C-alpha cells in the first residue's frame, strides 16, 4: 500500500481539495479529504494527460522509446494511429508496433488504419482493404478505426469507405475523422456517416461547423501543424467536445514538452482550468473507452504531480501505482529493438530530375508551402530554360521538388515549390506522408539527385546536402524510426535541420514541412510519386500551364 497527501484535482466534481490518496495493487483504494492544505505536501495531483491523436512514428522513435519521453511530461496514455508504418509494411508493420508497445511504460492504444494507401493516386508499400480492416477491428488490441482521410469517399459513398466505417460501427468502435477545410453541409454529412472526431481544423469557423455537427474537436499542436492559437476558443464554446492532439511531434520537440505545455498555454488564454483538464485527461478516456485512471476511487492509479495549475511543471508520473518518471527522468531503461524495413536498391542521375521545355521560358504551377501548416497553396511562376531544361530560381525561392518511389522501379515525379528558402543544396527524406516515398527539395537536379541517393543508400532517413558538407539521420525502422535513444535521435535531427537552415530555410521545422508535401489528401497542391496533384479537385495536374 502507498499513501500520498497532496492537493487533489477532482475533474468530475470540478473541485480541488487536500486529500490522502491510498493505492493498493495498482489501483486507488481510497481518496480521503483532509481538513486543510497545511496537512499535505507541495504540488497538485491530477489525472495524467492523454494524447487523443498521435502518430508515434513521427517522433522517429519506436513506441517504447516514445513512451519513455512522453511520460516525463505527464502523458499517461495515447490514442495512436499506426498508418505511417502500415503504409510501408502493412500488417507486419502493425505487428511491430503492437509488440514494441507491449513493453512501453504507458498504454498506447492503436487504431486500425482506414486509408492504406491514403488515396488511389499514389503507390504505397501495402494495401489494407475493407475485408482486412474489418478483420483487424475484431482484434481487441485495436480500439477504433483510424482517421478516415478519404472524405470525398465518405461524401460520395465509396463502397470500400462505407464498408470500413460500417465494420467499426457494427462492433461499437469509434471512427476518427480527417477532413481539412470541410465546412457547412459537407461537414454535417461527414459527421452523419459516423465520423466522431476531427483533428484537422485550422480555422475557428471550421471547428465551429464540425462541433455543431456533433464531432469531437481535437485541438492540434504538433511540430508542423500548430493550430492551437487559431482554434483554442473552441474550449470555451464547446468544452464538452474538445480534446488535444500532437499528431506529428518530432523528437526535439518531444524532449522539451508534450501536452503539459499545451495545457499551460490554454489556461494562460483564460480558459477555465477544469475545461482544459477535462479535454486533456477525461474526454479521450471516455470517448475511446480506455482503461486509464482518472484519479477516482477504484480507478487504475495513473496520475501525475505538478507544481501548480498554471505552468503545469510535471514532477512525477505514476502508471498503475508505480512511479515511472520523476523530475524529467524516466525510471524505465531503454531496450534494443528490431528494424523491419523495405527499400529497393536504386541510384538516380541528375538528368532524371530535369523538366524539359522547348521554349525560352515557361509558366509553371508552384506548390506554396506554409510554415506551421499542412495545407499548401498554388501559384504561377515564369521560369527560364537552359539547354532545353527549366531552371529553378532560388533567388525567388522557386525550387525543385521530387518524389522517388522506394518500393518499385519508376521515374521520379518532379515539380516546383516555394516556401523552403534554400539558396543552395538540397534536403531529402523517406518520411513523406502517407506512402513514405523519398521526397526532396533542392536548387538543381544535381543537388536533388545527391540528396535522394544518400537517403536510398541509408535505406531511409533524413539528409541535408551543402556542397561537400552533409548531415544525415538514419531511420532503419521502415525508413520512419530510429533504433537509437531519444536524446541521440533528437541531436541527429537537430544537426540535419541545422544544415537545412544553413542552406537558407526559414521554416520552423523544414523536414516536418517537407514530409507533408506528398500528402495528397490535404489541399491544395501536392506531389506524389505519380505526379503533381490538385488536392482540391482530387486529380493530377500538369506542371506547365
């Protein structure tokens, strides 16, 4: 038996009281109110934070190592979509995640990926059809149907989409959404199909439309997409529908904070602390029916100790009554991990990244990357030709962008992009949502070829090329995750990002932004392994116009 005496946050009764918490066999046996704060130790006990939507793979850490970092910040559980590794390795990737998560120090609740591949317009390493999805949903280790990104398929009744949603509804498992920019009657129809959440809102108006339609709104604050500042008022307007998501958090960000800093920012905005904490702790547990404690008698003893309810500095984290982390140190040691992967052998020549033109200059479509956003814009640029080849224009931030198929032999898809700011060199990555081909941005065909080849040689990773100077981070687990400790991965990530910034990039997270330039389901202009794609019209579009 263990006994703790602190101020205790009761989120269901919306009160804070001095109390004695008694823990027996990993559960809370009793919570006994005390007469005054003078009889308790410093700090406040409250239920731990639950990330309502995160792709563990985006941390570049396998589940057990991710958990060792997240628990330091008071995260006691996650709701995680493993569709990144599923797009690479299919069911073998799901098995890897389940097996590694089984030894994690916090429960990681996986969903069945609903869109592998994300669209029919790209090449993934696997395909999970409706029959496979229905079978996987019967497995108790999967808790929900992961984000339904094919929102056009929902609205137009695509048979495969309908079958996947029906399979989840039939056995009573929630269906997560993913419909950036969807509003009005379309949002109502999307929700009416059985979609229960959305984490893609990037304007308050969009969040209001979806909340009015009855959807839970996951306020996202990740490494690339940071929507908290835009939509935090939803916590005041629809407090019963709000949850939090980090979605895609890179390793350097994860080391410095997780939901602890998100909660603190919302309280600083003047949102009622109980509404914020219910969104961070209670709502995910209730919505997904998780076996995670909420600091009540009879619950599992999952909770945290913070200094106060302003900064939310996490001092200790308990999971099942065991003290797992204290003052930023996790008590659980790291362990060796397997490295499943698939990567064909290939070497590309600069000529393969050239776009030919038989005129002195030509008008081209340009992807407009936005710092801190997954959505992109589209613009038109006029580029000069040299020796019959269209030239990138680094002076005006018009660069080459290319996607190379890592699964089967195919020519690269090449187009132009603005927003990365490179004045020389190139960057490349095998993290390219959601099919995870190799994507690169550079100032010339030669620099792009060098960067892409370096990623293929590593069988996955991030690379930045600056003349003879280069840096790279190997990701041997499916080309998505490292097998090294979190601190080492974060240092490598920061080193390669530092070279990218030295090349001229002003993006807060250049590699995270790069990884979403191939995500065809998010408008408006993206590039996949088969070419330039108009995400608004949902069709391919030519580079020249």
